[in-house]
């Protein structure tokens, strides 16, 4: 029985202490995109859901949206380039991106072009966003909106910031589904629903909320 005057949290809401993954976050983070394994839609190792969570002034976390998603074909636990696994842990968003000429949201943003890649080749440009003349696939339908996960010291230009560790993994994105195969596994990224769902996430995220991406926690 509840004591007189007790406050009941809404369904889907709990204090940070009741969400183990919330203990991994900076205190001032109030938005989280969380991707976890799920059998709600399918039973393969790559089947996931991606959730949007917000923390209120009283420290309570509320799940505000949830989308079907997929990860790498061998599931979680990325350790090296090409292992077809997605990384575990808590990550910043390095930059959002769209192929449009302006930012649809408020987060750091970069226009993705046909020539855009994040290099997986060993060397000085490993895990670095580059514009490569002659490349034509950078703006393919599944890569027209999303964000680049701050994994393995990814760089937005050559030589900017700490050096990525060679061979650990590169180019980990959140992006949209491939036309004709919406729930196929990825090579290491997270594939979130359709373009409308991704646009919702991009317009929901706010830099002042110090958002984090939580994977498999």
C-alpha cells in the first residue's frame, strides 16, 4: 500500500538509480539514444530496438520513443576492423549529417556528399571523414541522414584530434534502412527504421542536453 501523499512515476519512468545504464552517463546528460537487443520484431542476433530517453529536473528518466533497428550481422562486441560486430558502451555523437543543404536540428552537423567517406584503409587517414574525388556512393539512400558515432577517435578532418587506433574499427554510423531490405544486418553500424524516424531523432537531440548513445547496456 502506498503511503499518503506518495508520488507514483508514470509507466516507463524511473530514477537514474533504477536504470543501470544511467549510472554510466555524465551527470549533466539529459538525453540518451539507447540501442539494445530485442526479439520483439525478429529473433536474429542483429535484431534490436533503438530508444529515445529523457531525464527531467527530478532525475527521472522517461522513454519517449522507440524504433525497430538492426546492428551488425554477428551482433555486439566489436574488437577489430571487419569483424561484423557493433561496439558496446557509451559514446558521444561526433557529428550529425544529412545530404540537405542545411541542418534540420541543433546538433553539430555536416553535409554528406556523394564524395564523402570515412576511411577504413590503414594509414594516416584511418577512421577519418574525407571527401574523395571520384567516389559516388557517399549520398546513397541509406546514408542521407544520421550521425557518426564517436568511436575509436574518429576524425572529421585529417590530423584533427587524437589518432585512431589502427585496425580497431572505423566509420560507425547511425543511418537509415536500405531500400528493399529495411531490416538487414549491417557491417557494424546501427540502422534505424526509416528516414522519418531518423529525422525525428535529429530534431529531438539538443546539444545542451549533452546527449549520449548507449549501446548494449
